[in-house]
């Protein structure tokens, strides 16, 4: 049985709204908010783009696993993960241990629209066509499906998504 104050872990592809939803959800539940990408940047002292450029994606993935490990002993937090945090099976099991896993989804069209003009995400540079981004998303589908709850965010307000998750969390505490 999950204990009271179990963390809520938000997963999902870039542009599905994990941080926006996470901040509001934390307020709604009276939890703290933690953004794992922000934690990685804080620890590394350089941006995600710079980590990818200087050290490559594999090093970023190691830092990501370290950030996930830092959730051990943490409770009453809403955690936004990076879009690729669920790729490694080890990360998925660490995230499941850390709390309820909620996966946010949106169609490729919606994601392309939301990410238009973004310069902060290195994988948008290396996957700079709708086809490439769609293939990246499709390749991760099984990893995203490994969740306690999945919510399609397209056409819903942030408030609606937050309410849906908060209701689920209360039912599963
Ligand atoms: C990544 C998503 C990013 C960030 C990094 C890699 C990915 O996070 O972790 O650029 O592999 O999809 P967001 O999902 O918050 O954009």
C-alpha cells in the first residue's frame, strides 16, 4: 500500500507540460516541486545544451540517473522528469520506487506547435524534422506507457489536468 505523502512523478515527452502542470499540482496538493532537469543544471553549473555539447548525451543520461537517485528518502514532492528519463529500465524502476508515476501525453502536432522556436533542447536540434521527432517519440512509447496513470493533455487546460491528477493521487494515497 502506498504511504501518505507519496511523491508524484511526472513523465512525458518534451512539450507535454510536465513542469507547468507540476508546479500547479504541487501547490494544489501542498507538496514541494522538484524539476530534475533544473537539478542537473544546478549541479553541473552549465546548461543542458552545454552538457550535451561538451560531454555528450551518455554523460547527460548518467547525471539524470544520479538526479533520480537523489529522490530516495524524499516524500510529498511533485517531480518533473526530463523527456528521456524513462528510457533506461533502471530509471523506470527507481522512479516507480519514488512514487506514483503519471505520464502526460500529447499528439505530435500539439508538441511541434508547443516547441516551435525552442533553443533550449538539444534533441530538437538533432531531430529537427517532424518525422525525426515523431520517430523519437514513438520509440519511447513503451517506456512512457509504464505508468500508473496516463493523461492526454491536448485540448485540456492545465487546471483540468491538475484536477485529474490530484483526484487520482488522493484515491491512491
Ligand atoms: C530530453 C528532454 C529534456 C531534457 C533533455 C533531454 C529528452 O527535458 O531532459 O533535453 O531526452 O527528451 P524536457 O522533457 O523537460 O524538455
